[in-house]
């Protein structure tokens, strides 16, 4: 039997796109409610209670299934013990005990997977910070401080080092504001 697994990670496909792709292979689709690493109940149910010998788990990308290389190895080992295949749609890879891939293909997929994990974790962190009301990006310089630095520069009484010491405005920032 074929089982689909979806996690709301939209690095490549959002949930709806994942669902459309999986529906071409199966109607048995397990959809995780969150993208977090912990408490993935649908995945646990699928791996521990649902899949049987010769079944197939279908996903769109490796990062949907696993959160780290170690996690991926553990899932693949568990599936191999049960003779369960994993089909990755976007990479067109079938992972099974009989699969044979050249070393370069394996390295490329693992490298892509690790990049995806980093991108996903970064995205989660940014989203969490925004939700908590934190501002993203470099903090803005005080307008009063910049105005003071420009006035000091225009008076021609101060060196650039004096201006930087007094206002903590770098030369580049000062010049950028002088051009305006």
C-alpha cells in the first residue's frame, strides 16, 4: 500500500502543492499540523502503526520527512527493517534495500537536504521572532545622532574620527547621509 506524508514546510511546495503531487500516487495521506521538529504525531503513526511490509511512503522532498541527517538515517533504517520503500517525488528517488545509486548522486542529495534543513530552521527562527514582536534587520541609527554628525561635518571643525567618537556614526553612514 502507498502512503503519503505532508509536513507544512514550503521550501519548494506548500501543503496544497504537496497534496496535489501525492494524490497522483495515493489517497492515504498523512498531514502534519505543524512544521516543528518535535511531536510529529502523523509521522510517528505512519512509521510505527500504519506501514507494513512492502508498503511505500511517498514524500515530495527529503526535508519533509527528516529534520537532520541522523534522523533521516534512523527513518531509512526503520523502513528497511520493515521492507518499506520511500519515494521522493521531486528528486525521483526510490529508497529501498535494493536501491543502488552512485556516490555522487548520494552526496548531492545529502548536500541538498542539509541546505534545506538550514534554510528551514532559519525560516522557523525568523517567523518565531516576528511573531514575538522582534524587529528584523539592522537597527536604525537615531535621526538625531545622524543630524548631529552631519552638522559636525559641515562645521568643518571636527575630523571624521572626532565625529565617529562623538556620534558612533561610521564614515560610510555619514557619507551616505551627506549624499541625500
